[in-house]
């Protein structure tokens, strides 16, 4: 069960998706921390003088703090443990990361401000030291179907640690919501690449055995195992479109020289296209 959920608030509207989803995911002992990161570039300073606008910055933060604390009080009236915090900081990903470490939050919930993810949203997903739940779907009910995407044979150079983290957080989300959990291992047909592709000689029985062994390690029933043929992002998007997934739990793994924003092609495509929530997990998130 998630003990501390940090919610990146977009203003103080009580019906904003991130707040609604976090409240639905909160268990009996969960503490919700509503964070409003305030920053207006025009108030940073003038000709190097950062103090000139300090009184105005403090007034803006105080106003936003009052609003976010009122939103937290409304959640407490519903029986949830919640607190509100507003602070002047930027960029968003660094501000959130500092608060995650300070509060020892084990989940961050964020909803894009627009139709798609902004540069700041991508940075937050890639850099956050805690798993990030990106709210893309409707936040008007508890999850019914959780899909965890894993690669037990590590064909895509993902460490075994990452699969364990994915399943651990999927199980934790299931404990808080009571949803059905499905663990999916996607593999592309060898005809697509040719016979020399990695894993070409692996049978479906061997794939299933590896997947079931992985599930057994984290205490998930073997009945949750599912094999799927096709490109991972297409399989996952298809499951979302057919109503077989309300939330997709998947790994993000930065590679190369541009690690600040590169999180893996499958994760990028699913986050960009799928209209369901995505819980992005990194290897270091194993409990």
C-alpha cells in the first residue's frame, strides 16, 4: 500500500484529474501531499536583482498556499489524510524531485495540463526519484484492470531488477484498488525481423515458464500471466482501446547521452498515444 502520495496540483480545482486519481488510489494509511509549484519568470528579478520582486513572490505563494490548503481540507473532510504545500521553484521536475526526497514519497501523481505531455512532464517522468502515475484517462472511478508490461527474458536489455519493480508496484496498486492484475510479456514475431533476431529460438512454453517464474518471485498468481505477439506499444495500446487496461504499469529506462529526456521508445509511444493512465517505474524503485 502506498504510504505517501505526492500530487502535482494544477491550481486548486477539486475535480482536477491528478487529485481525483490520487484520492481513489489512497488506502487507509496513505498520506496525500498536494504540491503546487509556483513560478512566474517575470518575477524572477530585474537586471540580476532577484530581491526586487521578493515581496510580490511571497504574496503570490501565500495566496496559492491558502488555496491548496483549502483543497487538502476538502479531502480530509472525505476521510483522507491530506496536506497542502505551495512553493516558489523551477523547473518543475527538479522541484518535485526535491519534495519527493524530503517527504520520502513513494508515488507521484501528475496529469498533463493539455492534450499531450509537455516538455516539463517528460522531464518529470524521466528524472523523478519515485514512480510517476501519469493520469491520461478518466479519473471518475477506481481501476478495474491493471496491466503490467514485463520482459522476463530481457530481450530489450532491461535489467531483471526493473521487472521486479514493475510487478511490485502493480501489486501495490492492486492492493489499493482491488483491480484485476494482468502481467503481459510481448514479443515480436521472428518473421518481422528475420531468424537472426535475439530470442528467435525461444518457444512460447519457455516464455510462459519465464513469466510465471517471475510472477512467483513477487507473489503474484501464475494465472495473471499473459503472452502477446506484436510490438509492445501496439499490444498495450490495443488492450487500452479494448477496455482491457485502465492503467498500464511499465518501466522507463534512460539510455545514451540524452538521458535527461529519453525514457525508452515503448514508454514514450504508450505515454504519447494511450488514453489510459500510465505508471512509469525505474529500476531503483524496488522496495
